[in-house]
C-alpha cells in the first residue's frame, strides 16, 4: 500500500478555528498557495511515476480545489481525478460554524464531555458523527485502495488513518495536529510526514 495524503488548504474558517465539518467552505489565498506548494512537492516525489497513481478527493469544494491546484502544479490535467463520498470530513452537526470558546460559553457541560472522550463524542444534530464513526467510513475506503494513490481529504480523515493503522491510540489521534502544508506518506502500514 502506498498513499500520499494531503489535507485541503486553509479556509477562512480554519484561520478562525471554526468547526468546519461538512460545511462547504472555500479555500482562502493561503490555502491556494498551500495546495500549489503540495503539488510542487508531489511532482518532485512522484516524478514520472505520477501516471500510475489513482487521484481521489473528498467531494467538498475545498478538497476539490486543492486537488485541482495540486494536479496543475504537477503539470497534470487538473480535472482528471475521482471523488469518493467516504472521504468527507467528520460531521460536527449543529456545532459547525462555531469555535470551541463560543460553544464553551453556550454548552460548557457538552464541551467538558467532549474533552473527556473526544474520539467517541457525538455532537448534537442530525448526521453528526464521532471520530469513531468516521473511522468506519475511512476503513471501508482503505480496504478499497488497490493501487498507489494520491488522496486529498480532511484533518479528521487523517486522524482516523492514524488510529486505524495503529500509529496512535484514539486519544492521541483525536488531538493530533494535521498540517495543511505537508504531505503524509502511508507506505506498507507505516506513516510519516514529508
């Protein structure tokens, strides 16, 4: 197994530390630069081998734009990639759009409960998910990976990979910082930031 994982570039909500989840927030200028930078780095890493890779993205616009900018920087057709619904970010339900300090003022007991068991915590609202539920989607996608892959997704997806591949326990994975300007290499079950 060989996968290069890229988190989408920064959005204004990322910059404001808002829970973004599945809200379709576009990249900002920093995010666009990050996407192009990751594409240039991947072009160096993959070289001529890029043609054998499967390129797949979450369906959200911030990941699609990241993928398109990344592929353009690699001098590949920007639109020649596929979408996989299982790669959507974790849903924060009714909490999407809020910062944690805002939520702490509104529902301090729920934020305290999340702090105690972040991996298993499900926010309020329809379709809200825990990281554990998210990991079921990610695990199903991982089982379907059949060839070297470049994947553009989200911080939650990468956290789930850390847990699924045994690199971190659930508490560590839920709290892991996931940069937007680096590439994660998953090779034969081990993970490293490039």
